[in-house]
């Protein structure tokens, strides 16, 4: 394991409980239905038991939980053991429909052409080699399968003065509201996270422009981008916290 990967794993280990708390709040809100509808809208038209789904970077298990509730079976992977512990706890009686495993996003222990659907959220930005990860996801996706990735330019403000001003404005707006600042949530260490963000490549790049380019080069077809996904899927607290870093959705077919 490289030093940066160790640092990333250590950070998310310390963040697991607090991040799980945020996921529980999502599960308790009406937005679980919005997310479920969003994901289910991409499922192929066949028996749910026959659809092979992989959630990469599952964290505390939000995606597999809301899909298992609708009768799907899901493989869900994460590199941080503590996140997987929280995911299994949160899944409860749904664990019989979810297979959790520890894996590296760029080195998956699955056969070629294994999955109909790959989903991911808030992961690619923190990968050391996101291009290799995307190639690996292409490998394990079946022909005709679909990859759906939700992410944002979370730390672009470290390289862009205008984005930095907008990020600081977000903090002021949240502070003057009744909402919680997610940058002050349990387990968040902005100094450590900034140190990591400065070492991973996607912090400095223009996304999702980069995603479209690399996915096309890898061999994905029909790459589509929705840069307003957050307007549809985030609640008002998230929208205020992340006004300067809107969430986008990337969909790509193999």
C-alpha cells in the first residue's frame, strides 16, 4: 500500500462514524426516495434478481440499502474496513441482499463482464489513479451495461481563486443560517483532507469535462453528463453547504 493510500484510508477510518451519521440522516429524509427513483430509473428491464449491481466506494452503505429495500441484490465494496462495519450495521436485516467486501476501486476482484450496473458517489475525486479505476470499472461491466457516477469538484477551490471566494461565501451563508456546516461534522479534519486533496489529481482538473474525455478514450459509449443533478437530489442544507461545488452525474455505456 502506498503512503497516500494509507493516509486516505486513515482519514476515512476516523470519519466513518460521522459519515455514517450523515447517511442515516439521508435515510430518514424524503430524499431517500429521490435517490432511489434516480437509481431505479437506470435499471435494465428484466427480473430484479437477474440484475447484477456493483456499488463502488459504498461508504456507510446508502446506495445498497435503498436498492435492497426495492428487492435488488447488490455487491458493495469499499477500501476502508471501518466504513464496511458501519455499512453492515446500517443495512441490518437487508444484509442478506447485500454482499459487502473490501476492495480497491482500481483493482476489483471480479471477473470481466460481471455487472449490468455500476454505481458510485463521492469517490472518484479522492482516487490516486482515477483513470485506472475507470478502466477497471469498464472491465467488470457487461457489454451493454451502464456506469453511473455522482461527484463534484470538491477541492477545485485549492487551485482557483474564484472558487475559493465562492467556497468561503458558502461557509458564511451556512453560518448565518439554521443549517449545520458539513465541514464541521463529526470526524471532519479539514487540514488532513486538504493535504490529501492537494495530492490527488482530480482536485485541480475541470470536471466533468475530464470524465467525458477519459471515458470516451477508454471505450465507453454514449457518455452523458448532468451538471444539475444536485438541484434534483440534494436537500436545502446540502445545496447551501455545496453551492460552489454542484454535484454532477456521469452516465456511460459499455
